[in-house]
């Protein structure tokens, strides 16, 4: 059967839904095709054990864009906001970061520097933020929109003042390890701060691009997320809210509708074919899938020129984060963590060299023997996620490479035991409370969500995969070498994180250039 639309959106992740909603609000006939039975993509909630629910991919709300939320009429109920980050130690000698303040066994200098550093980098993040909600400008061959956007970015940098502008240019291309060492003394404080520059990527504190990632994360501060937040009901409520906004705008959403291929002839896309054989046609095909999946699987190498195939093949998108999900009989007790912080962000990390050593394993296709853990027990704030009196825990684990040299099938349980034992060290009796647990590796995330490499951000956020080079040259500004085919996933500008900006920017560009 054949049905005609103005636009087909592949994937009901939050960016795909955002793009669909904006196009529909402009009067276009839009259909969203989702392979899974639920919407939201990696912003979804599921029951992994009877009565126990977790956010499948994204764990915290940290970057939701207020303009997108306002434009689409989306409001969310939060179980908790401004979660503190507690660096936990077996002896209870913990550090606590909240907003622009830090407490614990620290020097007065570190405490003062922490507040100053957060305020300082927030100014830099504000400059970056202006470039995130518009299409990435082309330096060469750009039209007047690009020239204006570049002028605005330059003006914002100039308004920083000479000293701050010079400092931004100095730190932007170096690593977070050096930047933090310039300012702070306490090793654990530096390690905990470095996490915002490495999560989800093949990076460690000494890696280039970690400052860029840290500033990118700090843009969430400008939208009220100075610290992580928990959405009541889990991150699935975010996906549902975006889907509801799309439906209200007139979008048709079809779940259980897996796209087998994007139909291309003579480098022009005309529609898609579903796994059941249905053909759906449209003036614009918009892929919310990651770039590698879009071109290598859905379009196919035979339909695009060889140089572009090579660029997509070299686009770096191999995940490094595993996720442990645990059903608990009771609340575990971490030394030095009181009741009000038990549902916060609890991190296990030594100093920055500890993080580097954990990363060293991933370089050679090995899991970390002493990993970095980001622990949250959301049921402390949201009793809808677990049976009465019980709790659910989620743990983000770095590093767990997508391509484990020894194979995940043979080693997943061993790695899970390493993680569980590390938690036990910090919360004696923890393992006795476990009713059920499961570890999701990047390979599992790929299988579940169809994201190549299980990469949270659909691709590394690095200077050569950022702004006008994301995902690759000749596929920037959301268009592609295949006419009528557009991109709207986190693999496009500005990148990963649940913000909605990739979908927002893609829709604006499609309406500007295609008109569908």
C-alpha cells in the first residue's frame, strides 16, 4: 500500500518527535515511524523486574531546552531537582557538590575556586549556547543566515571581555585534566568534576575535547539544570510528553513500524519501505536514527558516492558506558550519606589518574577492572518506580567498550560482579538487598534502541565532529547528499543530551530550504 505525506520521520526519539511537531505546527502532514512499541527512544521507562521501573537510557534530565519546551507546550513533573553530587568513600569522608558550592574535607581555596570556576565556565557556556539552537554556520559558501549567526557568535565572544575571551580560546582545545589542575588541589574533587567532560564518550580527563564536552554540559545550567533532575515516572515521561505534543500538532505516530529501507533512486529519496512491505512516500524523509544506521543500513552504500561512504564509516560512534539496573529489597546504606542525599547522584571515583587508568582498558577493548560509577536511587524521590518499601538503583558504568575484545557474551556477568563488588565496598550489605539485577552493555543498547555502537550521543562530540562538521562534511545543516533526505538525530548539531535542539534545528532548516 502507498500513502503520501509531506514528511516521514524515522524514529520516535525525542529529537524525531520534536522535528515532527514543529513541521506539523507549520501545517505539514507528518508521520513518525517507530520500530519499538514505545516512544521516546533512549528517553523511555520500562519495567525490568516485576514492580521495578527504570529509565532505560538517559538517567537524569540535565539539558532540556526551555524554548523547545515552551514552543511545544510541554511541561513535566519532577520528582526532584538540583540533585547533589556526592563523592562517596568507604570511610564516609565524602565530598558534596551542590550548585556552585562544595563541602567536605577541602581547603578554603578549593571551596572558593569551585564557586568561581562554575560561574566562570557558565559564562563560556552562554556563548556556546547561542550557537546550539541555530543551524551550524558554514564558514565557506555560507548564505546570509550563516554570516549573521557567525557574527552573533563573534559578538558574544567579544562581550566576554579581553581576559575571558583570551581564556576561552586558551582552554577550548586543551584537556580538562590540565584545566582542573590549574585551579584545584583535591584529587577527588577534580575527578568528580571531570565526569561532566567525559560521560558517554571515548574520553578521559587527559583527552582533547574534554573541555568542549564540559562546557556543552554546562549549557544545561542556562535552562535551570545547574544539577541533575529526576522526572517523575522516569525519563519515559519525557518521551511521552514530546509524543503528546506532536500528536496535538497533528502528527501521526506509528509504533511497531520498523523501517527496512529508505527508498533512493538516482540519489533522490522518495519514501521508505517497512519490514512488512508497506511503502510510504513523502516529499521529505527525516531520519532520527544515528548517521551510521541511516546511511549504512537504511540508505545503503550502493546509493551514495564512495567518498561519503568513507566519511560515514570513519564517523566515531562506539559507546563506552554500561548501565546496571538493580531491584532492591531495601535502601542500601552508604557511609556518610544521609537520608536527604540518598537519592542524589552518588559517584565512586578516585582521583583523575584513577579515571585515566579506568579508561586505559577501553583503549584496548577491555572493560575497566576498577570502573567509575555514577549511582542513583530514584525511588527515594519517586515511589512509583518500585513496590512499597523497596527501591530501584541505576548505575552508569565507565568504561565498557562496545567492542569487547574477549566478547560480552562470555564476560558480561564477570564485569557485573566487579561493579557489584565495588558498590558493596562502599555500602556493606548491598548485595544481600539485591532481588534482581541486569547489566546493559553498549552492545545491548544497540540491540534495544537501534543506536549504532550503543553510543548515547549518536557519535563522539569532538571538535572535528562538532558545529559545521557534525556528523561529517557534506552532511551538515541537516541535509545530506541524497536529495529529500534530512537528519534530525543527536548525530547532528548540536549533539547528544535530551534537549530537543537537534529536532528543532532540523525542522527549521527543512521548512526554510524545502518547504515540504
